[in-house]
């Protein structure tokens, strides 16, 4: 019996300065993946591309604040997160739908930032609730990805 919304840890993102051939070489030299992570990599589309966008250009007048996430986080389009800093993990989330319109159908899998992650941003990260309903489903199905974040003090 498979649990609903069982988290699957996604592989770590490669540094932005690696070219595509180096990423493939690094992946081929890594230890063999478990069956669950390999299956998640095949089934889950890569939704981390938005997270790989160039880091927030920190102008001298912009001060980035560290935020500790107490919830799963799906970044909104206007969340200005510096993905080059902080300490975070990305995980695939999926599951099945329970609705009078159709129970048991698979939700779209999305990548979310895990609880306990620390992100740097120029404002409070808000997050979003993306629609994870399968294509052609009778109604939208939302996955809550709003940030419950605690600002962390700057340590010198």
C-alpha cells in the first residue's frame, strides 16, 4: 500500500557554472541511485528550472535576509530568492486525487523546497499554490506551497 503524498528526495542541483557535459559526467560517476529516486526522476518533470534562474543580483543597496522555512515551499514568480546562497533541499511531491470528479488519478509531480531549509531573499518569501490536476481534469487541484518562514538574524 502506497502512502498518499509520499515525499521523494530529488537529486541535488548541479552548480550553475557547470556545463552540460560536465553535469552528465558527474552524474555517471556518482553511486547508483535507489530504485525510488530513479523512478521519481523518470516520472517527475524537472520543475526546478525556475529555481535555477540566475541568482538575485544583489545591488549594494539591497540587503538579503535569511529565512528559515517551517513549511514546504513552492516559489512564486515574484519571490526574489538568491538560489546561490542558503542551505536548502528540493523534493518531488505527488500523490493521488480524492474527488467526486475522479478519485485515484495521479497529481502532477512538482519540485518543492523542503521544510527546514534556509533561503536568502530581499523580502519575505511568499510562495504559491500551483495547480497539480492532471491535464483535462474536471477542476483545479492545488498544492499548498505558501511559505511559513522565520527571518533569521544576521550573525557577524
